[in-house]
C-alpha cells in the first residue's frame, strides 16, 4: 500500500471568505481493508476500482477512463464513510472531506463558488474528495420544493466534475439516493450499494472489533444471530460499549452477561430513535 502524501503539500485549505468557514477537512486515512467487512460483491468492485486506479496511465493511452467517480448508496451505518477512508488509504491518497456547513451559503451564488473552490483545491494533487450526505447538494432539479440556487449548484457540480482530473477520486455518499438528480447518476463511473450486514458479516465484524479482548464465554455466532437487522455501526457500538463495561468493572475477560446487557441497552436506544430492525 502506498503512503498518503503529506498534508503540508496541499497548502492552505480553502475557506468561505465572507464567513471564514472551512470548506474541507484534510485527513490522513489510516484504516485499511483489514479494518472493514465487505460483501463479496463490494469486495470485487473495490478490487476493480483499485486496480484501474493503479493503471490509469495505461488505460488512458488506450482511450479508456478509469473508475474515478464513485457513488456510495445505502442506509446509514453500513460502511460508506469507512469504505471511502479505506479506499483512500489503500491507494495512498490524502482524504479531502467536503464540509457542507461551509460550502452551503445563504448568499446568492456563493454556494456554487464555494463548490468551485473545493474542486480546484482538490485538483492540486492526486487525492480523494469525499462528499458525505451528497443529497444536500445533488437533489433533483425537477423537485418543486427546491429553490433556483440549489438547482444552479447541481449544474455547477456537473461541469466541475467533468473537468476534474482523472488522477484524483471523487466519491459521493448518500442515504437518500432517490433524491439525486438524474444527470448525476450518469456522471458516476461506478455505484456501490451498501446494505445491512448478513449474519456472516456481523460475525466477521464482531471477531474483528473484539479481537483484542479475551472472551472465552462469548458465543460470537449466537451473538451475530441476535444482531440480525443491525447495521455495522450498531454492532460496533455494542462491541465498544461492552468492552468499556468490562474495563470499568475491572474484569479481565468479556462475559456474555456484559455483552447481553449492552445489546439490550442498544436495542432500547434504537427503539427510542424510531429506527426499525429486523429480528
């Protein structure tokens, strides 16, 4: 795996001049494929994307563009943001995280201008530009509830994406892909769909997140079956909370009682939030 470029090589981060608001965060990705659980289909697609990115020059000489415009769709907590970080780390790319709190402005025309500042900054070096909750910017222009300003933003984004250098990745993630403008779908080279994990994937995640903990009395397979309907984030939360409970109780091993208590607590939190799980 290549090492990401140094943050200092990018220079000063872009800001909204009127509000002095940051438009991007620059992060050094550290988590790799060993830190994520993927379905076989997602794993194959990610392998192909990485392989094409490493052969961009060879593909370009034959007039073939690599897959460098990616759309991640699926419910929250199913690994979209983590996958973006993993992909950036595996390719040795710095991760530019677009900040919509800075990009979206109440001033006429300023949102599109801020978006242009972000894309121009990302074009300075090979990088991954990541737009989380992309539906904030990319809503369907035919939606009667959308104002003219955001409709112009979609047009601006399409133009900027077309001219963005192929040596960099642009990744957009959304929990509400049905809201996206139809023209945006055609601009992405690949769409990766993230779904709630299967029992087998939950078991893999539990083994991964509890690998540093002694747990002779915990039946991982049975625990994964109880978590069916959880997202990856839900299952990870139970692991972390159970581990903290073990440490606070000054125990040397994670017990099934501690895990069951945190599982019950998390189910209660889900019920309070109105989130439905399948059991």
